[in-house]
C-alpha cells in the first residue's frame, strides 16, 4: 500500500510551483508589447511573480527595498558616539586606578616610617594629579597625553597599554579586515613585516598603473598567512581591501565633524609609527584611485541611541558592507545568469529565508526556459526558439477563443468526402468512376478472406478497396499590422500583436498547408519574418504607409497559390507613401496624392484576386471615407472594432471565410 505522511504547513515544505509554460505566460504580454525577450526576463526579475498556488516570488526591487530597510534599521538603532563613550569610560577607570595607586604608594611609605620617601611620593603624586585633572576634554587629546604620561601605578599603566593595543588592533582590523590575523600581534617584528607587506602592495599598485603585471604569486608566498581569505588574484585581494577601507571611510563620513576629527586624531595617536601611518595613507589613496566605484564619499548617518563601541565596528562594517555589496549586485543584474554571483545564504542572513528562496528561483528562470526548449542563448543574448514562438501564439489564441462562443468559432472541416487529393485515413469498396487511390493492404486482406488463404493471392473486382480523400483548399494570408506611433500611444498595439500571434498559431497548428505572412507598416512598411514576430515593435515615427504595405503584401502573395487575402489592422487613414524617387512622403491630414497612391495599390491587389479585409480601431471621418472607397474597388469587408474584441472579429472572419471557400469547392 502507498503510505502518506502529513504534517502541519509551516511554509517550508514546498517551494514555488511554476513551470516553463507558466513562466513564459507571465512574460507573454510584456514580450509581445516591447518585443524584447531579454527585457521581459529583466522585468520578471525586477517585479517577481505569483505561482500557480498564489505564492509570491519576490522580485529584485522588493529585495533591494528590504536591504535598504535593513540598513535604515541599523542606522536608527545605533549611535556612533558610543565609540568614544566606551573608550572614555575605560580611560576614566584607568585614571581613577592611577590615582588610587598613587595614594596606596604614599600610604605604604608612611606605614614604613619612611618620611622622606613619603614626601617625595606626595610631591610626585601632586604633579601627576594636576596633569590628570587637566586632561584634554576630547578623546584624542586624552589618549595623546596619557601616552606621554609617567605612570606611578604599574597596574594602571599595563591596563592603559592593553587598551591602546586593543584599540590599535581594532582600528587596523576595521581598516583591513582581510589582514586581521596578520595584525593580531603587534610585536616589533610583526609591525615591520606589516609595513613591508603594505609597501609591496603599494609598489604592485604602481606597477599595475604603469602597465606592468606584478608578481602576485611571490607576494602571497611571502605574506599569504596574513590573509586568511586566501585571495586568488591581485584584483581579488585589492577589491577586498578597498571594500574594507571604503566602508571605514563611509563610517567616518557619517560622523559629525567633531567625532570624525577625534577618530582621525585617535588613529594618529594609535599609529604612532610614522612609516606604518604613511604606508596606510598611501594604500588608501591608491585603492581609492583604483576602485572609485566603491562609494568612498558615501555616508550612513546613524540616528539611534544605542552606543556602538569600537570593538563592534568590525561587525557593523561587515553588515553595512554586505548590504551595500548585495544591493549593488542586485541592481546590476541584467539577466538571470548575473544572479549566480549572489549568495542566497547571505540574503537569508540579512533579510530572511523567503527572500533567499525567491532569489534561488530567479537564478533558475532562464535555465527553466532553456531546458523546456522555449529560449536559447545566442551571442550572449536570449532568443525565443520556434517552439517558444508557437507557445506564445497558442496562448494568445487560447485567450481569444475563450471569448468566442463555441457556435461562432466554427470548425475548419468539410463533412463530405469525395474527389480530392488529401487522404482521410478511411477506405471504401471501389465503385465505377471513383479515383483509383488503391488501398493495397485492405485489398489483399479482402482477397485472402474471400479465398481462405494460400498463394498466389488472386484478386477479383469485388476485392478492390480505395482510400477516401477529402476536399481541401489552400489559403494564403498576409496580415498587415499598423505599427505607427498612434497605435502605442492609444493603447492598441498589444491587442493587435496578440491577434498576429494567434493567427500564426492557428494557421501553423491547424492549417499547416496555408501560408501566413506579415507586414508591419508605419512611416515605411517591412516584411516581418514569423520567427521574429514576438520581437516586432511599434515605429517611433509618425506616418501610416498603407501604400507601401499593400505593395509588399501583394508581392508576397504573388508567390503563393490558393485563396488570397490581406487582413489589415489599423487605427488611421493613409498619411504616407513611397515617392518615385524612393523617398517617403508624409502629411497630415492625408494628402490627396497619398490617398491616390494607396488606392492604386488597392486596384493592383484586386486585379491579382486578393481580397482586402480591414479592421478599423478608430472611427474617424478620414478613415471611414478611405475604407469605403477601398471596399467599393476591392469588394472586401470592413469592421469597426476595439482592442478588446479585435481578436473575436479577426478569428471568426478568418475561419468563416475558409469554411466558405471549402464548401464552395
């Protein structure tokens, strides 16, 4: 027996439920409207989508907004003044410990009846207390004074030196998180090695700027232990260090002028080695020149009231750096392949697992469509495959047929059989006068059943069985689609293009012997290959050149056989035509010369037996007058319709006309 296991739904049991078809359907209108598959993919990435179960897949815009919101939360929570409050509090404790130590030494001298020593200590303590009582109010000034102070209490001196060592390490770690292991010990030997490493880094940057390739492998052999992230190239190492220093710079930019000045002075006091300070400053200048895009001039003003100590800056800078880096990567992701560089786990840590799951789905968008054979990558760009074109057309056709009543749609069939040339996979006994389309297999079986078997098989007249055939007609259609600027401005282009896609799907799927061509016309006309139909877009110029479009359509139909027709979808009268010199003439209201040139093409189409059916999306005086003249010449039909029911009219008319032709034959 099949066993099933049930559990309470908590949102984690199942991911988003969509397939390639539903994904392509999500993009279909956007793709048909703009004609750009890559842009349609980008918009799905940006906006997200809803799956078949109604669950929302976050888009990149929502993710970036959540990253910005997370940054605002940090800024609203912390106060950078805590960097100084914490250090000042520790310095106050050390000063009090020094004063207590002074008094203890004096008391010890008095207890030993050493009056001379006691008086000497009291004199020293008086001078030292005066110096301590007159410490500068700013943090950097206090640190600088205490660095030169002659301590009387060894424990206070050791505690101050430990604090300075820790502050020096934290400061350098915040500037160079990639080197945190290398700077954890500031022995004279380690300090010199650090300076040598920075000097070589600066030299490699100068070599790179001069067009030479530095010896990065040799550098890592000498100093690789100082970089626990194990960068694989000089670019990777420099980018990591630039990101750290840029984050520190942005943090300093976020401070008030007084806070920034104190931190700079504190850094100068802590980095008391002039050579090290010079190398750090030189490296910062070189990195800023090499990576100007890192946002060195940016700032993140903090508005909270929770103090942020210097020891917490590393974690804060890491978070801010990750937020900035992720937002930058998402902002620059122009197609799903670019999202491969974004770590979903990092997204999960910063803004939640739901966003991470959405990102994983976005990363699979193109792969899902490629595996289904709907798109393919050519020269770095995605393009629809023939299967993808058909699928979009079938969807457009399905959408239009949903609006049609079943009895109106009709079927593309002939109920009677008889003399024809298309096999119907049926057979009948031969009768005198029937076309002799012999069904050999059935004829031999009839003879065997009649004689009871054996060889040779002898045929009689009553054994003959022929294949039935059905009457068929072949239709050749050119769809003339108005792509003038007014079609887009008045919101009619998408509906017209859906009709084109639906006709393509209808004819290629149900009537493969039929021919469908397409001509788009704006200021000039162009033949549109059906494989490129989804990419067709509107013309950004004024002009409705029906004359040129009719000429191209007539030439295309001249190479075809069968019933020939032109289906024209337009929202305006002819306002442009091709001059004898090859140029284009445009004028509005329509110039008589344009109207006459267009009607001459109508006459040529009529002589060639081409019927012109016009679907008007605008009931203007000029258009109605022109169409009436055209109908009088061509005997075609005209319909006034709207974008909402255009597909109904076109498809019903196409099917009814073909059914009429088939019965007439």
